[in-house]
C-alpha cells in the first residue's frame, strides 16, 4: 500500500469520512492500491465520498503510482550524412600523406553544399532597404581602420623610443613652457586652477614626488588631483631641464574618464589635444606630438598591455595610478607589478591617488611610503538619514504594508544567507526581532512616531528596500522646494523602472513624460545617453529635473545642477562563487565610501542636501568602510593568463603578494578551467591533483546550501544561548574572508601556457571569446565570430526601454531569424547595419529594433581591431574583417554554432524532456555535475523552448540574480549532437556498454563501435591540425591538394548534414495578445 494512500485514508478517518463510505466497501477499499480503487464511472476519478483536500491527496497518491515513460539519458547519434566507407578511406588517405591531392569523391566542398543559409527564413522587414554595394564612408574598412587602434601593435611607439637625455630638446621644452605661461589662454585657465586645493598644495606635492619614489595622495572629490598633479610634475621637470627624460602616464579605470580628463588638461594648458597631452583607450587614441615632456591618460588595461613590449616601463618616468579606492582588479594587479618594478628601477616615480582617506593600506603595501592628504572643494552638504526622512515626510505604512516589508526583508536576508554571504551571527540577527543594539539606539531617538519606529525595526541592519519611500520623498521635495535637480540612486534597472512608474501612478499629470513641470530621466549603462539630451542641461525656470540612476552617477557621470541626492543605500555588485562557477549580481548595502561619494554629488555648485534611506545606526555600526576589492569577487582567468604571459612566477606567489589575495579555491577553479580549454599545460600529477580537488569540492554541496534558514538560525540561537556572545562573534569572524590568506603550492601553480594559451592571453578579451576569434578565422567564419566576440566582451547593443519591454523582446526574437540562437542575433545586427546605405536608414533600423547605434559603431571598430590582431598573428591573410577567404563560410550557420560550441566549452547545457501522462512538459535544464541547478532566462530567444528529445545548448553568461537562488544563463544557442562530439571535451568509451560512450565525463552518446572509432579518429585528426595552427599560425589551406582542407571540409559536411534539432517554442504572452487584437 502506498504511503500516499495511507495518508489519504488516515485523513478520511480523522475527518469522519469513513462514516460516509458505503459499508460494504469500507474494508475492501482501505486495502486496495490507489490505482485499483473501484469506480464504476471512471477509474481515473476519486471515490465520491472524498471531500476538499482529500480529493487532492487522492490525486497525489494516484499519480505517484502511475507508470511514467522514462527518457533515455544517452542521446543516439543520428547517422544521416555519415558515409562510413568514405570516412574510413579519407582517414587512411590523409594519414598517409599530408599534402598530396585528395580524390574529389571523398570530400564535398562547402561551396557545393547547402550551407544551411538562414537567408531564406529571414523576415523581410529585417532586410529591407539593404544596399547591394554599401558606399557609406563610415563603414568602409579603410576609413574605419583610422579610428581604431591595434592595441598591441602600436603601444605608444615604446619599442622605438627610449628615455635618453637630449639637451637641445630640454631647452626647447623650457622655452615653450615660458611662452605658454605668457599666453592669455593659459593665464585665464590658471586663475581657475589656482582655486583648486591641489594647486594650492603644489609645493608640498612637488617636494614629495622629488624626494620619494612612491607617494600616496588622498584627495576628496573636486580637489583637482587628477588634473593638477600631473601638470605640476611635468612643469617642474621641464623647468629643471629634465623635459626630454620626462614621460608621465596617468591610469584611469574607465574610457570616458581618460578621454574627458585629457581634454580638460589640454584646455587648461591653452593647447589642443595631441600637443603635450594625449590619451589611449580601447578603440581610440590621441598621442602627444612629442612623447618626451608629455602626459598620457590611459586606462589601466592599456598600461598593462605595454608590459609586453616594455616589461619594466623603462620608457616611462612617472606612473600615476588614479582612483585606486575603487579596487578594480586590474588596478590591484598593476600595484603588485609596480611594487616589484620599483625595486629594480629606483629612478621611476609612482604616485598613487585615491578619492577616499584609505591611504594607510596603500602606504603600508609600499613599505610605509609617504602620504599626503588634500581637502576637497565641495560645498557643504546637509545629511539626513532614514529616521530624519520618516520624521520630515510623515511617511506612514499601514499594518499590512509593514507585514509586506517584513516579508521582503526576510526574503532578502534568506537569499543572502543561502548564497553564502551571511554568517551564523548575521542569520541570527535576520530573524531575531529583538536586536538589542538597535533597540538601545531607538530609545535615544525623539519625536519618532510608533509607525516610524516599527519601520526602523523591520528594516533593521539594512537600507529601506522598497521604492515607495523614494517616490514619497521625491514628491515631498518637489512640493516643498522650488529649484535644483534631484538625483536618485537605486540599485538597478528594475528599481529605475519601478520608481518612474510609481511616480506616474501617483500624479499622472505632473510626472507624465509630456509634463512641462517635471522632467524625469533614467540613467543606466544600457540606456542611450543621446536620447536623454536634457540630462546634462539646466532646465528653464519653473521646470524641475529628476534623475533616477544606478551607481554610474557616483563617479562616471557628473550632473552639475544637482542639489538634492536620494540614496537608496543599495548597490548591485558582482560576486563570483567558485563552488558553483557562477557570477551573482545582487543588491547589497553600500559602503561608507559609496555613501560619501553619493553625498558629494549634491555639493558640486552650491550647498546640497543628501537623504540616505538607512539609519545613522546602520551607517555607524553596520556598514563596511569599503566594498570588497574586485579581485576577491571575480573570475580570475584574465589575471592568471597575464601572470603566465608576463612570466611573473608561480600563480600562488604573485597572488599572495596582492593587496588583498583572492580565495585559493577561486584560483584552483580557474586553473582547472584553463586546463579544460587547453590554455595551460601541466604535469600529469598536477592534473590528477587538480581533478581530485575539484571532484571532492563539487560532489557534495555544503550543508548550509540545503538547510532551511530558520532551522539554521535557531541552531545559531541555541549556540548563542548556551555559549558566550564573544564566542559566537569569534566564529563569525572566522567565516569572514581574511585579507591575509595563506597560499600553499597549488596544483598547476607552475604550469606553462600552451601555444593556444599564449594566443588567448595576448588577445584583449576573455579566453573563450578569444578562442572564438581563432576558430572563426581558421574555419572561414570570421565576420560572425568577430561580431559575437565584440558584443560579448564590449556591450550588448540592445537598449532597455522602460515602457516597451515586450516590443524589445519581440525584436530580439525577430532578429534571431528562427536560428534558436541569441548569438546569431549579433551577427544579424552587424550585417544588416553594415549593408544599409544611408545614415537615415541605419538610424531607422536601430530605432525599430531598440539598438544603440553608438554601440554598434563601437563594435564595428572593435571588429576591425580584432581582425588586425588576427592578421598580425597570421591567422588571416589581410587585416580586413570582410576578407573573402576568411569569410568563405560566414553564412554557414551549422558551422558557426559548432565553432561556438568549441569556443564556449565547457559551457554546455542539456535540455532533458519531461513527459507526464504522455504529454511533453517544460524540459529540465541539466548542466555539468559540478554546476548544480540552472535555468534559462526568459529574455533569451530559447527561454520558452520545449523538446520531445534531448537538446543541447551552449552559453556564455551565467549569473545568479536577486530573485533566484539558481543560476540563470542569459544567452544561448541550441546545437545538435555532432558539434558536441567534435568541439567539446574528451571522448571515452563506457565500461557498461560497447555502444555507449561519454563526452566530457557526463554526456552519454549511443552509436556503434565502428562509428565511434571513426568519429574519434576524425576528431583527433582535426585536433592535430588545430594544434599545428596554434604552434605555427597560418591561413587555412582549403585547396583540393591540402590534407587539412580535406579534413576540415569533411567535418563541415558532417555538421551541415546533421538534422536540425526539433524543438517547439511556447508562445510568448504578447503573441496571444496580438492574436486577440486581430480577432
């Protein structure tokens, strides 16, 4: 008897149901299984005497005993297009000769086959107004190349120029400086410069740089350190006759900062950009006319690229590292390198600049070097906290809304806890309603209503999480003040959208987008600034401006007329979990440094006001001083590849000497990944140790991932009551990552880069995208590979419209051309945009499909840049991304998705069909055993795909959002089985069956032993060809006499001949609405 039936009968008996049963059936039915309980009318219906919940329990018991159709986990290899005899002959022939002619009957060229060109399935609306011969100068290769920069081929000409003294040049530079000082333009700008605190302290700064090799300077926002300190150093060196041996570089964390600061400094010196001031960023550069006696602003990544040609920066006299307080991982990497270089180059001067007063850590890192502090020039800012906001606005939450707020807070803390971000102590606090410290603080607050006090209790050690208070405060400020822009900081695009919608619901006439009294702007990295023209303009009298922004407005964007700042107190940051190999993007409490930066936005031009939506208690007692450094919360592929390429020693030794070393588990995970993609080569013993460490770590999840939060918190409370509070706090400290991490020797620590790994390390992008470029070049599929790699590494060309999300999703699906690929969408965008004739048609195309045209232009320049890098490495014959030979297979979609599989491996998913009651249900998404549960984003073109047979997917981005505990993949491409066989992991036979083998130790495939042997032999032949190309790069020879061309053409033929995966796409909600409207 099933447990479900016993439970049903027990429930029936308790509720008196047995008294209503027919007497003759009482005993019989109690002993019958659920599947055989009598029913004269319908055996699938419950007995008539069951009521309410009993019926549901009966169905549960009934369905649990139903036989279910099992889906075989092993996929069967389709034999369509596989000619065993011809393949065997081809393998024998290519094994015996590497260059002799190959009989034509053994191979079909891709040009003679149907390349599965998707143009027949193109939506006519997608390709309308396409020119046969594009003539726009902006899109011609030769003109576009002048806008791009080959990052490695032209690194400021450092190979040809060295720091050698030239007395004639010293004299010339000194004379030029004297003439500059007497010019009217220079004098006018000097009057402005002299008001800046950094200029006022010029003598101290110059003396410090002269006397010390390393100086740490802390300066508040607006003090002028970024613009003035490089100029002061340059003018001092030129005046002392050292102009010819002075080259100053200043690093910036962002492209926009490097360019805008360079323009400002050139203007202050009364000259045009490119005279003595220059810049270099990705895709753009403006070198100084003469590198000696110059200042160069550039991104941190650019300076690290220069290390390839100048390992000790011999051609630079001063390096100024700006904005180190942001703790970007490239900045930390550079500091580590500079600490070693300064030991061998005593004449090199290093200046480290920070916008916050955290100089002690950096001074200690450089051997307690000299520190300077420069005050800011901001106007006073009056600060209010959550308790002040509740008082002044009389904000009130009814009892039901308070309960909802408590649910939101509980859910947030639960997500944080289950993702491993909370300790036991924090979990206890999350559920303990009696926070004694908070209660003591609340008792000191006067004039606080009971409702406000309850709100503060519910919010507890966090910021107010909902947007209703933000909306209430905005409305309050607009009603009680007369002028000044309002800048609102929220964590993400969802909060931006919700805030604007609630404002318009509150007062449609006042906050509507056509209102002539209030203008609302959304500011986000994926929104087009060109469409927000009024964002940086002062509105006319009688009109107010409200900007709802993410943290992009903290440093990257300055809006001068802001008087009021509303700080939600939350920020979205990316954290990397090596256990699940997942990035998570979730809102967390800001640090005190973030809060200070936001507060400073209000005091740029006059006295300002800042409203923090967290209490002073949280600010003073809970909030961290700074956010975690990026190196502690990111993937480490780029870091480790740089260490290997620059030969900086063992990975563990270098990382242990960083200001904040990353978790050794993350390092091991990265080494394992780099070995999987064949980027590093390690000894067999190291490989076995690494595999063993990974298998132990991923076999079983930590218990805290599987326990209920409340039970865990209760256990913590019990321990807290039985022991001492100090002991519990001590345990919490142990669970917090320490800055002083002890590294032992890691498996693969001393591994070397493979030939492929060296190419991946030299290309300025993540290794998977770099691999996509190389495979695309070798297989004649260059343009799609360039487009996809640029979009994945730079920016998504799609914008996020606030009120047209449905239309934007529909546009993405339309551009996919039924390819079941988010990545093919990028190729479609670039191809269609490139072919349109006029600027008007291109703008119309972008507007229709919600595409940011400025991003598309950047992507085109990036494609040119990457094509040049491939040309320099001899993978293609010309630097033209439209090169005919390199694009012979650019429309062959089966080949494209195969090389995408090879590039993105091991990012493979399996869609496993679920069949119940003979009906296909939503499939399960199965990842590698080490990846855990996973889901596909509904924004993907494959977010609603169902299948009756197993289907495979590849993806690039996997992240855990704030609303889900399981990771979500954002971009996918559905692939058949053959790309998995030829372009993924190791193929091995299984012990259980001669007809079943595995790929990458988890993908099971069924086929005959003969076909298995042919596939593995052909795969090995292809791998040998690719390995040869990695060692000695060369353009692929597709001629009939070429063995490599013969093998590759055969594989392409097998990829093209494989039947298309049969899937069914569930209709989107907007499609049902469209049908209803038509009806």
